[in-house]
């Protein structure tokens, strides 16, 4: 059995055990899960760019035709070599398709499944946590230490120093989703290029949570159920060059944060105490918007809608030609249903 905690995952991925043939990468941080799947795949196929070495499946396709997964897993390359299959589970039940492969593992092909948050001891997660040739890798939001290490590494790579108060401000404003965090850090490094050091003023000026943007307005209005305002803000967002995948990543990250806050509040904590328990530090306008959303939604209603939003986010990344349409439909649906959030 190989259960890998989120804190130990990066070290585990650097030296993948040769006996592991199946990997489940799961947890609430979708961006981190995506990043870790890519790292696993890269190590499995040793950076080989040959497209025949990597096959990707969506969960819907595997659920409809389990035999296609088996055919691909047992296929043999003409010139040999390691292969990998990447499956985006999309909240589908993949056990019927995976169980035959568990019984007869492919010899030269590894299976990597990316999933959202899964309950311990049930379904897909339990199947991966009860075998020596399978690994269950957790992906939880970065804590302060992990964020500081990530920020320092990115700053060194960009040839920049970062002031302690700037680092602290950036830690306070990021961390809900690894992919969104990396995007914010990259944007900050570009903004500060040519300066001797990154300052707290730079962070305040450029990081999305510190500098309200059209993106934040769309997410806020959708979660508050203001459909007319969502339509107006979406039109402005796309007209200004906003990208649909960034919008969906921010929406997923906000829903995850809101869900964690609501779970704290369900234990009897008021909003401010829940923010303190989760180390949520936001500028006052963003904090007020989050408080209104926390009053409007329940942990149950968020949990019901989150899988569909995750699936929409995955489709936006996979189908670039339809990205704006898919993102718009997801925001409209959430805003419409948001009126009944409680």
C-alpha cells in the first residue's frame, strides 16, 4: 500500500518506485493535482516527446467504453519503451474499467488518474490505497512554508530578490490553488523585472486578490446569484482579453475556499473566526464579498455543484475553441442556481 501525503508528494514523484503501475492523484487543489500528474508523466516516459508514449482519456469516455482503456494499456510500441495513460476522472466511476487492469497489470504502461476530492476509505481511493503496486497521492492547498519555498524558487529563477514583507503579503493572497498561485507569481515577476527587489507595493499592485479585476467581479457576482451583472462582467472580461481557463481556475479555487470556510462555520465558528482558522487574509472589499457568499451558500450546496464546475473547467482547458462558450455557460448556470444556494 502506498499512501502519499501532500507534503511528501513532490519527493515521491522525483523518485517513482519501479513497482508502482497505477497512480491516483486527488484532492481539493485542482491546479496542484494537474501539476503533479504532469510531473509523474514526465518521469514515467523520461521526458520523451514521442506522442505515442502518452495517451489521454476523459472519464466520460472511459466510463462509456472500458474496453478502449484496456486496449490502449496492453498495446505495445513497435520499438518498445515505457508508456503512460492519463485519465481525467471528472467525477466518473472508473473502477469497472480499472479492475481488469488491476488484476492483470500492463507490463510497460502506467496508468495515472487525476481526480477531485475523494472520501477516505471509499470507492476509487480505497482501491488505490490497498495495493503495493498502486499509489494514492494527496493534493491539498499549499501551507505557508510550501508557498514561501515556491515563491523563493520562482524569484531566484527570475533573478529577483523579494523583501520579507512582500513575501508575507504574497503568501497571504495565494495558496488556494497551485496553478492559480503560479500564475500570480509569474505575473508578479514580470511586473517587477528590472527592479532590485520585489516590494509589498508590487504585490498590492499586481496580485489579483489584492487588485480587484474583471475576473474577480465575474466570480463574485456568479456566487451571489446576480445573473444580469454576470452577463455584463463576462462581456467586459472577454472583450478585455481575459482567458476562459483563468476564469474557471479562479472559480474552482473560490468555491474550494468557500467550502472550507462553510465547513468551519458549520462547527459554530463565525465568519471572521473561520477565516482566522484557515489563515485567510484578504483586502477588505474582497473579504466583504466572501462574507456575503458564505452567507448565501451552504457546505452541502457547494459540494453538490463543485463536481460540475470542475468538469466544466477541465472541458475549457481541453476544448480551446469552445472555451468562452463553456465558461459562460458554467457561470450562468452557477449564477442561476446561486439564488437557491441556501
